[in-house]
């Protein structure tokens, strides 16, 4: 008997919308499948966008962090550099004052390398100023003093104080000239024989007028001239007779207006007379004037291409600088005040006499100590800084070829180096890899070789 296959038809109701039949093969609804695929694509795109945004934020934050850290590092470096420069300038002034006060003690430092004590103090350039604290006044005493400033205590009322202020006529007082070199308080000048036109370059810090030209030296009548910045154009001149190396003499001139931020030169021709000088470091600011450098030119009435010096003040020429007088403003007549009772001022308490500040002692060689032969040498002897001093007595060859001294028996080439360290200093033999170094020449002689 043969086996006959049994075929059973499979029928799916057409009423079920989720499925359909095609010769026994079943499939899901195409619309729902497309919808599910779209959701999966949208989910993937959202995740990709989130990753991109997160990566961008990380890059921006990292860049901002690097910029901030770099700015902080640069700012700290600038502060350290400025402080190191001040310490180096103090060291140069200390050595010059030590040489001037006791040359024999200064020349006893026969070694070359030293460490300068952080306790070194320079002598005061001016006598100590004694000041007393202001007295403590009560409320009524302050009120009485305020009213007294405007006169006639019995004829004022509080409501008319401001109108009374406006009624007071303005008075223009004569200006007191500023003299940069004289006001600086330099010591007596030295002098030597040679024909030079010598002075200094200066820059006014405010607009004003040059009303005087002057000088100091041992003797002789000289011509003092005011030049433009090139030393070509003479803006004013005056004949001045010297009265000694410690006495400043000034002659009036027709006022010359000068502009803030613009450089000018003042110089005097020594001719057959002596020229005078001081050991002094420039630039410096005195009052409204910044003295940029000392300038000199041999046997000339102009200062074109004049030589520049920053360790000496040659010529001892000077100017008188004044601010322009303000223009008085006309004021209306004062109103008639209503009398008020006169308050009784409280007596001012008597204060004990102030104690004068003692004059600091002169510099001493004991503040210089021999520098060790091995790193870190002087070490951090000024907080985070290390200050080293080099003294070469009667130098025949300069320590630094760019800073030369004229060979002379009583002379010394000195330098002060102030260094500090940070994470960039990785060399064990140069611990303080950031340095500020100043070099100067010191002479002990009644005359200085011509510049």
C-alpha cells in the first residue's frame, strides 16, 4: 500500500490586520517595521551628537585652562623680574656708597665673588623727617575748624556754605620751579679739565614750561642750552656763572612750553673751564620730570649724536620746570548770610614731642661675605632670590666686554646679579636660571677720565 502525503490547507483570517498570508509565508506589517527602524536611527544620531558636544566642551575647557595657567605664570615672572631689578639696583648703590665712604675698606675686598647680606641698608639721601600724628578732634571742634576756614564765624549759616565757597575770589599763586638735579639732593660734584658739552636728556611727565636754566661747578661763566630731542635745535639759552661744586645757580629765560612724553636735552659747554660730574645711576624720576640719561659731546655747541652714560651725571646742567598757572574763574557776588551762634571749639590736646628717627649707619664691608665655590653658591639670601656680587679691583680686562671700564689704578668693575628659580630651572649647576644683572664702574680719584 503506497503512502499518500496529506496536504492540509492553512488559512489565516483576513480580519487580523497584523498578519497576511502569501502561499503559507508570514511577515510583520511593513509600516510598523519602518517606524521601528526610524526610531533606532534617531536614537543613534542623538547619541553621536551628545558625544561630539562633550568632546568639544572638553577641548574648550582644556584650552581655557592652559591660557589661564600661562597668564598666571607670565604675571609671576614679571613680578619676580621687577623685584630682582630693584634688589640689583640696591646692590649697585650699596657698593658705590661703600666705596665713597671708605675706599680703603672697599679695596680690602680682594676676592672676586661675594654674597650681599639681605640686611644691607643704604644711607638716607636726606635728613630724617620728623612728623607727629594729627590730633584727635571732637565733632564740634572739627565743625568749628571747618567754618573758620571760610572766615567770620558769626556770619555764616550751614545752608549757605556752598554758595559762600563759590563767592570766594580765586588767587593765582606764583609757581615754585622744580629743579630735577638740585631736588634730587646729589652730593658735591667732582671736576676735571676738558672741553665738553654735557648735560642730560629728560622727559616731562605733564605739560608745563621751562622757565630757568642753571648749573653748578667750581667756577667760570658758561652757556646753558635747552635742545630738542635730537640736540640740533636750541630752544633757549642762558649765561650762568658757577659759584662752587655744591651751589646751584639758575638764570631766568623766556618760558618754553614742553609736552608730556616728549624728550629734551639740557647741556652746558665747559670750554676752557672745568667740567663737573657725579657718580649717579639713571634713569630716575624727580617730581614731574624723568631724567633718562646723561649725555656728552666733546668740543661742540650742539648735542647731535651725543654719547650716553647711565653711571654718571656729567656737566651738572639743570632746568627749572613749572606747571602753567590756572586761569581764575569770575564768581558772582556773595549772598548775604544769616548770622548763627558761634560754636565753642574744643581745646586741642597737647601731644608729647615726637621722637626723631635715627640716621641709619653707613654701609660696611662686613655685609659682603665670600661666595661658596659649589652650587647653589649664595643660596636664597633674599627670600626667593639669590644676590651675588662681583668686584674686580683695578680691572685690566672687563668681566663683560659690553660693560667696559677705563683702566685706572684706583678703580673697580662691579656687578650685582639677582636670580630666582622655578620649574624651568632643571640644571643642577645653574639653580637660579632666571637672572637680572647690573654692571658699573667705580673710581676713587679727584678726576675721572674723559668719557
